[in-house]
């Protein structure tokens, strides 16, 4: 889950190194969480090709009551 994974857990994903993992966490924290996997492209360094490479490995779980991350 992109909204719960630590930077070290994100580093295990294909194409994600330490710097990009930190940027994902920083973006997540500043945005209040990801509303969907598609929002990964808002992180500097993640484009459409990398997003498609990551899709099989990531998900976003939303709160059932609020519908928010």
C-alpha cells in the first residue's frame, strides 16, 4: 500500500532507489496520501513508463468510511 509503505519497503520495487523512495514518502506526507496509484506520476522521477512497471506491485487502500487515504 503506497500510503503505508516505508521508504525501505518502496526501495524493493523495480526502478525505485533510495532517493525516489524518499520523494514518494515526502509527496505522500505533504499531499495527505495517495488517492490512487495513478497519482505516482506526480512524484518527480516517475513517468508513465515507470508507473506501468510499478502497477502490478503497488496499490492504494482508502478508508472505507471517509474514502480518503
